[in-house]
C-alpha cells in the first residue's frame, strides 16, 4: 500500500465517524395543586380550562394545575 492510500483511508475513516449530537433537554411543566408566581416575570394563563404559570425569564418556573379526572369522562 502506498502512503497516499493509507492517508486517504485515514481521512475517510475520520469522515465516517458520527459526530456527537448536542441535545439540551427541556423540562416540562411542574404539576402543582396550588400555583404561585415565583418572580416578577411570572404570569397566569388559562389553557383548556386549566391554570398555567408561564415565565419569560426562567423556564423552570412553568407550572400547571393537575387534570380534573371527573371532567375527563
């Protein structure tokens, strides 16, 4: 094998290796019986008959009321 063939093989192996995907996981809503505003940027929203707390500054402040099982059926 020539040096050029070995070099080409190494380059091709480097190209075929999958690159790691960087995924940032996002948490969903916290389910709380009693909702409260945690900072000045939190606000209440009614979605599908349930109260939610949204926050423009901190995503971890998001909360929602639990499902009312009696209304589901």
